[in-house]
């Protein structure tokens, strides 16, 4: 099924969880292999309440500790499922490793704290806390790209994430 062709799923939450969990675990493994050990504790939850708009199939809590997906995610084609989950795990990494990632000219760069009294880190922290929604979303895509080795594209009638086709995330996309 193409993205957004069907807005509601007849799958139960339990059935959708059974379909989607292997995808989530596969994506998690790639992040673990990339050294992001904190994603080991990210909880994966299917919730019917997640699908509140035509393009809203998943979200990550700002703690980074839980990714919630709509049962409708299980109705999408494989490239969209993987792209959306990779994007949400990108959010999880961004939130679990606060301030470490920033958008640079060549994509996302990773920063390291020099010391406990690192004044640059304090400035970066303030900037990280004040990022726009677009920057937060582009950072998640950039982290996914670093882990995957390929850029996330946005395609289909609802401009959903995937690794096969599409454009970069349009500014202002919600």
C-alpha cells in the first residue's frame, strides 16, 4: 500500500505490534552497531491515538526513551516503515545524547564535551534547547543518514520518510 492511501487500519494494536516490532528491532540494532548504546532501553509502543493526521505514523518522546507508532504504520510499504522508524530512532539518539549533534554545512556533526567547565558546551546547550521544529526534524534525519549511510527522502502523497526515493525534508513540514 502506498503512503496515505488508507488512513485507518483494521489491524489490532497487538497485530500491528507483531508486524512492526521486527522492523523496530532491526533499526535499533543498526543504531547499537553505530555505538548508540542508550537506544537499547528505548521502549517501542503501538498506540491507536498516534494516527491523528494523514502523515502522522510515529513519534518519539522528547526524553528519547519511547517511540510510539500508529497501527497504520504496519499498512505502509516496507521502505516507508524503515524510513519512519530510522527517523524516530534518530530523534531518540538526539534526545538521549543532548547537545551532541548539530546541523553543519555537510550535514549533522557530532560534538564532544571537552570538560565539565566547557563554556562552549554551555552555549551549545542553550542553542540546542532553542532549536526550531525544522532543525529538530533535520537533525533526526541527519543522524539516521549517518547510521544508515544514505539520506532520508520524503515521498508519496504525504511526504513520508524512506531511504529509496524522494526529496529532502521540506521546510515547515509537520
